[in-house]
């Protein structure tokens, strides 16, 4: 799913069995159904425990 919010676009993506949420510049956001290659800046990543939903 791709959700434009104005200053950024939020993308809800599948990475194998995992769901990943990312923020994109509106001019560079993927389109719904598009396959893309991602690079993740781990200094800006938030990871959550799937069982408790708490931030790791």
C-alpha cells in the first residue's frame, strides 16, 4: 500500500514474510504493486517485537 501524506509518502511493503513500513520523498515513492530495491539506513530504523509490539 502506498499512502501520500503531503510532505512524504508512506509505503507498506512486504519483505518475504515481513511487513516493512518506509517513508519516501513524494517524487521518488514507489507505485502500488511495483517491485523495488531498498537500502535501509539502520540509524533511522525502528524495530518492534512482533509478539509484544514494543520497540526493540
